[in-house]
């Protein structure tokens, strides 16, 4: 039973959020705390001695930072909402669960964990600037006041968990060790977060989605194209350095819970459709990759 729930947690969480959206959406205030806790648990697994920066990580970061601005400028003349959703699909940092998938696919977990740390710090700096430049939804603030408004929320959320994890490792080793003994906790927190953000997105679509069906369709299409493209480009870069899997997961698998929260907090709420679609696309790709990997292992073990 537990295995069934774990294997089908994605559709269960999304279906629960969609069906119970009137109640689930009221828990929106919990989302940043859940994101903080998931990042903290991930960073607790990182030892400073294990951090090894790689040239491929530089290329991946450049694609995230420069590519996000590029897709926004490319799509802005057609539809600013679709452009903002596309930017979010590229800018969003790597999912904390990507290291698990990387290990299952035979990639370098150390590479991926280091990249999760690096891109979270980079996005903590870049996201406030990007959101301020394109304009915070519902706010008319001067540039630096707007920048401070976003920084004061995003930077602590993405960077503070790292310092808390390092402090716990140094001065609270028992608490640090206790957190490491519950490796499945981030998975269940992710499921709760996914349920909440799905409920928020469904509530908005029911109330306002019919006002702009063209944007909804465009956001879903753009998220599909960018999801496939980032997995392929990441693998292409990684292949050059002898590790296609790790780079593919690093660029392709996004922290979509964070992306949806940022969309609902700082951008037009409809932009949350893009990362919501991205959740589905990246899980289809990962399911296919895991199936292929299992099939290859089965063939290789056949006498």
C-alpha cells in the first residue's frame, strides 16, 4: 500500500489539491515555510568538503540566468503573461529531488547536489532583479523599493536554509543527525506543498481562467517546449564532460513548487499555469528515463 502511494504520489497530490481546492487553497501561507524546510533538509546532507564545482555547472547557470531573460524578451511582444511564465520555467532552480532521480539513473549525485546549492544562491540574487524589471503584479513601487520587497522574501527563503544547515552541523550535531535519519520527510513535505499550490492554481483558473484561454493554452505549450529543450540541452552539455544524466537533470528538473509560489506572489497569477504544466512534463520525462534505465539494467543482467 505504501509503495502504491509513493509511486502515485504526484497524481494523488494534484488530484487532491484540485478536488479540495476551496479548503486547500486557504493553506497558501504554509508554502514558503514548506519550501524553506525542504531546502534545509536537502542542505543538511551537504558537507562543505564534498562541494566540487565543475565547468558544466557554469554553463548550466549561464543558460538559466541568460536564457530566462532571452525567452522573456522573445515572447514579450506576443503576450507578457506567457513571456513571464516562460521566464519562470527557465530561471527556477533545480528541484531538491533531482539528486534522487540522478542517482537512480546512474548519474553523479555529488555534482547535482552542488549544483542545487549554486543555482539556489544565483536565483536568490537574480529573481528579485528580474521580477522588479518586468513589474510586480498589483504593485506600483519605485525600482529600488520593489527590488527590496522581493529580495526580503526570496533571498532568505533560498539562502538562509544553507546557513541554518551549516550552523546545525557545527553547533547542533544531534539535531542535524536526527534530521538525516528521516530521509523520506522531504518527499512528504513536497507532496503537501504540491497539493496546496495545485489547489491555489485551480481556484484561480476557475475564477479567472476563462478570461484568457489563449494565455492558458500558450503557457502549457511553452512549458512543454522549454521542459523538453532544457533536458536535451543539459544532456548535450553533460555529454561533452562525460556525464549527460547529471547535467540533464540539473537543467531540466525544476523546483516547480517554488516556481508556482513565486508566480502567485510576484507575477500575474495566471503565470502559475506554466510551472504547473512543467510539473507534469518533467515527471513524464523522468518516468520515461527511469523506465529506460530499468529496461537496460534488465537486459544487461540477462545471461
